């Protein structure tokens, strides 16, 4: 079992309904109305939903059809990723006024290590409040924040007082906070894992804490030791300002389901071409090719193959993808195809950060 490091001060900033909020900010006619970004009514998947839409059960990753069924007044808006990136850069510029230890998770959320910060402010809670106020005043959007001694607890805490709120879990509150937490609220515990834990009599952090590490490793493999540690407040992962790209992918959802491999090959050629463009942009090659298939019933399948050498060329990628496509018979018509390349050749750089102990 690993021992905890001296206390750090970690802020997790999470923008509130980011894509939807940007659309409502840019178009006053959408304010106060239920909107979904992406997921056109007949096809596609919702990328983001406004809080007005969430009241009706509309959320990211559900189909546009189901979203409209849940909320007949729902307004669909086409995503504008260039605009979201533009806004995200402004937000990250604000972050950089406080610390250089910033780990982006996506366009709308990031970890900040403010143990030692540019403002010389010993209070991580006050810094989070100031950052949120600046985002609102300078960008026009609201953000929520979680503040604690490690990334795991800060991430959970940021969801507590959403939207436009924050929660601090100080060092002496961490254990009690985790013990009373419903197990499905633990970051990294998805629906399937939560169901398995319920069957094992684990409903809260306290239930999890009472299970010996051998029990957890038996039922959850390598994740068992992770669960054993985090429920005790042990999560020593550093805020990494230079996150290493682990995979590069391209995919497409079709307007009409595909049932013929010939038509799939045509689409895969275009997807491989887009993947090649992205690989060249980042000057990356990889060894492991994965074909992603989503069927009409929304079940998903992946097929992978690792090469003995690094590749980034469209023709080599497509040749392997064809092999994966014909590896086994399709079980149904296909609504989405994707190709990703992992096991990349980007250099891993390790940043060593000295953590000091301060009053929280």
C-alpha cells in the first residue's frame, strides 16, 4: 500500500454545460431554453445539453431521437468546435495567471496545482473563487470548482455545487467525505462497476473501505488496489502540465445505417485519410490500430491489431483496418465507424514536482 504524500492544493475547474452555454451566450434567443448541441433529431448523439434540457433527462451521449422524445421542445444546435476551442484558450490563459501546473482534461475542464502559486495566496479556496469570477467577468460563462488535497477528491467535489458553485474538502475532512459518498459518485466507477459493487454489498465509501485489498483485487483486478487506496484518501497522481497523447482517432456517424462491407470500406477510406491528416499535424506514428464499430442497436465493438513498426500512412492503416473489418461477420447494420492509432512514438517526459506542506 502506498503512503500519502504531503498535502497538495488541487483545484478542479469544470465549466457548466460548456458547449451549450457558449451557444446560449452567442445567441440570446437560445437563453433559458432547452438546447442540445449535436445529436440531430433523426440521427447522431448529443454532445452537450443545457441545464434547461437536463431537467427532462437530456444529457450527453444519448441519441438525438431519445433526447427529443424526452423533451419535445428541445432545440438542436450544430456544434462549433473552433468557437469552443477559442473560448477554452481564453479560460486557460486565466489559469496560467495563477500556476503553470495545469492539466487539461478536455476543452471545458482542467486540474490546477496551486500548492505554490503565482499570486502567493495560501488559500486554494479563495483562488478558485477568484478564477471563477474572472471567467464569468472576462469570458461570460460560469464554472464550478472542487478543491482538495488530490485530483481524485477535487474532481468529485467540483460536481457537488453545480452549476456556478464550488466545494472545498480540506485535509481533515477527506476521509469522512469519502466514507459517506455513494459509490456511484466515485470518479472512475461507471454504471457497470457500480452494479457489480452493489451485488457485493458495496454502496458507500465506508462499505468499500471495509473490504480487504485481497477481496477488491479478486473482484476488480488491478483496479482493486486503486479503490483500496482512494477511499483512504491516497491518490498521489501529480498534475501533469504536459499530458502525453495516448491515441489519435477519427470516426463518423452515418445518416443511414450501413449493412454492406463494401460501403463500409468507402467510408473507412475517408476516415483513414482524416486520421492520417491528424497524425501528420501532431507528427506522431503508432503501432496499434483499432477499428471501432457501433451497431444500429447502439452496442459497440472494437477490433485491434499491433504492428511490429510505427505507421502513420493512410494506405497502411487502411490495409490493416480492412483485415479487422473482415475478421468476423457483422452482427447488425452499422451506424458508426472509427479508427484509432495508439502505442504512439511520442516521447514520454516526466516532470518531477516537489510538493510542500502548507496550511490549507
